[in-house]
């Protein structure tokens, strides 16, 4: 005889949602202390190309489906292709010290019904990488996604072999969730994908930690950090 099914309670199926208005990411300007995010457009092609060195171009070849861009026309085509991606919103990262774009980042895989969005396609120049401006890019995007747009889950995904991106996710305060084996085919190769997340209920503490690290008080007269963000988030490294 089949066992009778008892009444399901909220505790059996998960936490009830807190209702919030949800908005899709749109082209906006996000202003920070060290960096400003502007909607990505083809007029930024020459400056963006000039900011990317050989190591940055190698990143495109090694870890992404994109190809290196060697000319301004190729960079314009690269930007046009990114802007045409459905359910994605791309930004140029304008470093305030130089006043020029030093990288790109985007909101992608936008899932309005489930209030989930991913920060992805992050491409930093050497100047932006591991800098206050580079960290502030992620802070501005996380704050915008959760505080202003109403998302409940922010995701970060990367090639499992990309040690730099994996460490960056933990340093920024994302939680590692596992590896999806043979998740994608990239340039004829299997890609295992490492998944990370940051939840709305975790964000207030992560926001406080990021703001403390980004504060000018956390840097000495030479611009060296006093307390590492990884340390503040309980992660090894800097």
C-alpha cells in the first residue's frame, strides 16, 4: 500500500521569497571612486585596444570563445558582436586615473522570473587587474544588481582551469558551488565550468567588506593595501 503523502510546509520546500520589484539591467552609468562604468560602444574601440597587452589578448585565446583583436576595426567588430548578444548588458570600465577604458564586464544570462543574473565576460587590462578600480567594478555591478535591480542571486562562472578567475571570485566574496564537468565546448575543447554565487542575504556583509577594502584609509601613501580583501573575506592570498 502506498504511503500517504503528508502536507507540505514551507520548511520542506525552502525559504519563502521576500517580494521585491525586479528590473532588467539596462545601459546606465555606474559611478565609483576609482572607476566609472559606461555602456560599451564602438567609439571606445581604439582606447580599449590600446589598453590590452599581449597577456590580455592571450586570455581571450586561452579561456574564452573570442579571438584576439589586433586592429581597431577588429575591436569595433568585437564590441558590435558583444552588444548584439541577447540578454546581456555590457559596460566599458573607465579607469579614472587614465580617463580611458581599461576593460569590459557585463550582466549576462539574465533570468528575470528567478531573479538571477551573472557577471561575466570580464576582460581586464593589466592595469585594471588586481587594482582598486578592478575590484570596484565588481562592487558597483553587485550593488546595482542586488540593491537597485532586485536580483536575489548573482553568479560568477569561469573555466575550471582559470586559476586567476577562480581566486578572484572567492576574493570578491562569492561562494564556490562546484564544477560542471564538460559543461561547454570551447574552440573544439571540453570545458569544465566552476560555479560561484553571491546571494542577496549575504550581500550586506559582503558590501560592507568591499567598502572597507575600497576605502582610501585601507591604502598607504604609496597606494599599497593595508588589509587584503581576501583576508577580510577569509580567503588565502591577496
